[in-house]
C-alpha cells in the first residue's frame, strides 16, 4: 500500500476516533490552502483529507486495515482537487471555528413542553393561602405502548435507507472540490428507526391526552400574575420523554369592599356630617372578622383610619399589610324646615351665620409651573 494514512495524520494504528479527529483538525488548521497557499502544502492537505476520510469511517477503515483501497472507487485520494472525497466537511469548519455538529440518529424521546393554567382565587385566599384542586388536561405517557410508539407485540426497526444512521449523504462539488454533505433521512426523519406498526392508541407518538386532578398549595400573599411552578407536571414529551413543568398563574377576583394595593387593603366609609362632628363607631367586616371602626369627633372628609396588621400576608417575610379606611363625609343637600332651623341655630351658637371662609394659594397645574419656570419666577 503506497500511503500510510496513520503516518499521514501522525497517529498510532490503534488510535481511537477522538485522537484521529483531533490530529486531523490540528493539521487542517496548519495546511489549509487559505492559510498556506504553497503548492506542496496543498498536496499535503489532500493527503490528510484522504487519510481522515478513510480512518474516520469504520467501514473504510476496516477495508484499509485489511490491505484494500477504500478510495479506489473514487479515483484515488487526489482526485477532484484538495477536497476530493472529503466525507466530513463540518470537521474542517470545526478546525477553524471550534464548532461541532451533532451526528447520528436523534432520539425519539424528548422533553415535553411546559404548560400554564390560570386559577381564580378570592382575596381572603390570597391573603392567608389555601389549597386548590385543579383539573389539568395534558399529554401523558401512553399506557398501551408505554411511550414506545409501537403496537403491542411489535418494535421499531432499523431504517433500511440510512441503515440506522439517521442521515443520508451526497457528494457535491464546491470551491474545495468534492464535498460530502449530510441531511436527515427522509424515511425515518432522522431517528434511525421506523415504526412499521404504530400503536393504535397514540398513533406512534408515545403519549395521549388525559385529564387529571392536581392538588396545588397556594402560599399566603400571592397577587395577580404570581406564577407557581409545579416541576414535572406539564406535558409528557414525545416517545414517553420527561414531562415539562406546569405553571399556575394566579388571578385574584375583585372584592366587594376592599381594594388591594400591594399588601395593603383600602376601603371607604361614608358617614353624615353629624356623625363626623360627634364621632361614631362603624361596624366593618374585615378579613379577620367583624370589627368596629372608631370615627373620632371632628373627623374631616378625606381623613383615613389605619388598622395595622389587617391586610394581606407578606409573601416573603413575616407580618401583614394594613387596612386603610378612608372617611367620606356627606353634606345633606335637602333639608326640611325643622332641620334648616336647627342648623341655623347651630350656626348662630358657633358664630358662623356669615362665614367668610379662609382662602389659601391653590395648587398650580403643570403648565403653570412650567410657565413660571421659564419666566424666572
């Protein structure tokens, strides 16, 4: 045999595929014509291409080790330029860019997709936490074929087009000469195997749709948009692959009395002016039960009464927010003669028959403030 391909790549005859590939990439970086245009170097580059084509292919390597010439049908190692017979074009790209391309059949088993479901809860459930049962409709492993995709009593078979490699190759010409490119096998879609008799339950997918019940623990303090992750409760993957995650998105329903702002709760109590003047107690159903709101005498409209630790539990950390009660004082707009007479007597006693009022500078609007700023005021 004229050429010792092992010597060309500088490896031992018992070298493994990783060592052969590493030697080829090192030499390709040194001898590629784009890097070293010397004609002698180009000839050397052809030799390492031919050597790598033979030694990287188990079938051709076996023929070569037995004394045959695996490249005889291709016109020898030097036919067609410095890229002749180059069966692994991606390896030369790896030599320069450090990239690798996954080869071989791809697995039928893949991870499933994540799923999301929205859950409506009441304000008190968000404040203190709760436990909910959810009806979830997702893909689960097929019970008939256990995720294999083949009908009971049958099995997947090696693809006769790609012989289990999951890809087919073809030789094309390029500026490097003859280049062998690979693409997924059209018969097995790159799996390397075919299922001649698919499972009648899942049609070969290895999974079916099913409705199941999950118990979800809702922590105290969740709010609108909070997502709770349930690992492994999402869609089962094709081929019975591992399931994705299930995300439960919280949607808090409106409350008839309270408005939530962060972990604080707000509400408004409307009282007549007499109650605001004399003071009163107003019953209020809070999240913790019935309480009386103490409206002190002389309370003005717009004032607020805080009830500490009556709001929503903090999601992270201890304690709770506050409940803020806003007071709105209503002035009567219709009085009968007796009511009007009483009010006039009250005004007389307080010396308020002809009040002049107290005027204060009003709050300027945005455009007024900008105008004053430009005028240097």
